[in-house]
């Protein structure tokens, strides 16, 4: 008791000197009670819904996720270009001179030749794993050689070829594996964007309610300081009237000094919580928001209820359906399954069927040769079956075993993640039920603390208590107000958390 009294006398002599001309602590208290100093800048009224909308529109992380989803979409659509038609054309022309090389060309000083060639090829890979091609070729030759059929010779050829693997690399599951992987990459990016959106909304909720709590805690600290100033004034009047002591005045002044410090800390915390929310809401063009005061207008609920929370099993079923991370892991399992199908196909022997039909045309006229070819005057066809099997087939066999192992790993990872989600859901349900009861208990504690403080004040007025006891009950009352406020904040955050662990915090599912 002696140490406490000496400490009170020392703090009071520093912060509240007896010289009536020194009013620095009172001036500081008046300045602080006028309101948070950041409120003197232009303000922005902000509801929780508006804050969420602003974050969804401006948050840089979410915008990045949206662009990644778009890029994955373009990759998926572009992957189908591997089945596009491919057209190749070739035109060539050449002339040559050579000396006669046999007796039939006697009398000729040189053998003169010219040749023109035109080729066109139209091909397309098929989603069955095969390919289709259409090839047309025409050649025109002019020569003075005696060995030539005529001075001008023209030949055209038209061929249609279809190749279809029957074992290795056959059919749609193998041929479109890359396209299905790109589609899963797109869906994964889409789920990543959903996950980023949900995480952003939860962070906005938490930052918003932290800001609400900080502003309310500032009000509690300000109210506590007002109570302290009132008590200082009352003890001064009692001392001057001769019914109090200087020690009681110093005790009240020391307590008030502590509450000034608490209000300063509350103001600092308020500014920090405002900056945390601004950091989520800002984009590259909103720097002016740093200089504005965010005024949250969505208040804490007056009443709390656990009605509608339901059983954790129901919440877990919702989480399995909606959680972005679970969806992404199911996609990962599906992606590994594609690699398993591919590796199984590559382990097979190669058996390819090739069907071909062709038509030729020859004439001393280019147009006549082409007409005969197109009219299918001289047709032909062929069928070919090619078998291939690498001896040992080690690479494909081990690749298939590795793919099967990765499938087991992917399934185990999904099971592990599902168990983790189950634990999160159970914890969130349990926490919300606890927070509901905690608010009710805090309200009851606040009511009792208020009544105790008021009763002790009356006891002091009747000379049945001491100033120190009044200060103790006053501190308990202020602390109960802080706890009651914080319990409501934790309750609304627990509500958001339960929806978040289910993946149901946002309507974009």
C-alpha cells in the first residue's frame, strides 16, 4: 500500500502538478476527447457491403487472379488449334541445257528442258488419334530430247490418305489429352480466382470489424477518460471542502493519466486498423484514399443467436461442394488420371492402319491431265497395317508405373485436405457457438460491473468505502465494456469464418 501511494504521488506530481497555471495534461485530455485526430480529414462513410464491393472491384490480387484465369482460357481454346486444317502449297519452275548423250540425239547441239511443278497438300490431325491428308501434284515438262514421249509431257496425281492408330496413341482419350489438360488448367485457374475472391471477402470482413472494434474501443477509452476526469474534479471539490484528502486526489489524477495513455493507444490502433482496410481496398489509382477517414456505418448486432448454425456435418457437406481448394484438388486428381490414360496407351504396341486412294492423269496437255485425275479415270487404292513393339518397352512401362503412383499420391492428398477442411468446419461451428455464449456472458458481466461500480460509488458517498476501491470498480466496469464490445466483434467474425470455411461467404459459387 505504501509503494502504491508513493507511485501515485510521483505520477500525479509529474502529470498533474499542483501549480494551477500548468494545464498541459488537461489540454491533452481535451484534445483527445475532441475525437480521433484522423477524423479531421475528409471522411468516407462505408458499409460492410460497400467495402466488399470496392475490394472486389479494386483489389490488385483479385485482378491478377482474373487475368490468370483469362490467360488459361486462351491457352485452352488455343490448344484445339492442333486439330486445325493445314494447307501447304509449292510452285517451282526450272530450265536446263545439257549436251547430247546418245546417238538418237545426233544433230542436236544441246538438250533443252524446262519443268514446272505445282503441289498442294491439305491435312488435318483427327481427335481419334489418326490423320487425314489430301495431296495433289501436277508436273509439266517441255524438252527436245528424242527419248521424251513428246515435246510436252504433263502428269497429275491426286491422293487421299487416312491413317488410324489402333493400339498405341489411338482414340480420343489419348489424342485429346493435351486439350483436356489445358481445360483443367483453365478450371483450376477459375477455382483459384474463386478462392482469391473468397479469401478477399473474408479479409474485408475481418478488417472492417477490426476497424469497427477499434473505433468503439476508442469511444470506450474516451468514456473511461471522461469518468476519470469527473472523478478528479469530484475529489478536488471534496478536498477543497475539507471532506476529502490529497491522497485521494492524487490517486484519481494518476488513474486519469493512465487513461490518457490508453486513449492515445486506442487512437493509434484506430489509425492502424484503418490502414489495414485501406490496403485491401486500394488499387493503383486510389492513392487519395490514404488521406481519407474511413467511417464504418454497419454496426455490431445488438442481439446474438446460434439459431441456424446447424450440425457440423451439414456444414461439411456444403464445404465439400463449394470449397475452392477441394475443387482444385479434385481437378488435380482428374489431371493425373489423364496422364495415367496416356501412359497406359504408350505402353501398348503400335498398330497403325493406313488407307489410301489415288488417281493419276497423263497427257500432252496440262488441262487434260488434270481433268483425267480429278475425274478419277485411272484410280488406285491400298491398305497397309504396320506393327511396332520396342523390345522391353522400359520407358513406357516405368512411365505407366510412375503415373499410377502419382494417382495414389493425388488421392491421398485429397483425403488429407478433406480431413483438414473437416477440422476447420468443426472448429468454426464450435467457435461460433462459443462466441454466441461469450457475448451473453460479457453482457451479463458488463451489467454486473456497472451495478457494482454504481453501488461502490454510493458506498463511498456514505463513507463506507475508499477512493481506491471506487477506482478499482471503475476500472472493472471499463474493462467489462471493452470485453463486451470485443466479444460482439469476435461473434460477427466467427459468423463470417463459418461461411468462409464452407466456401459460402460469397454468392459466386
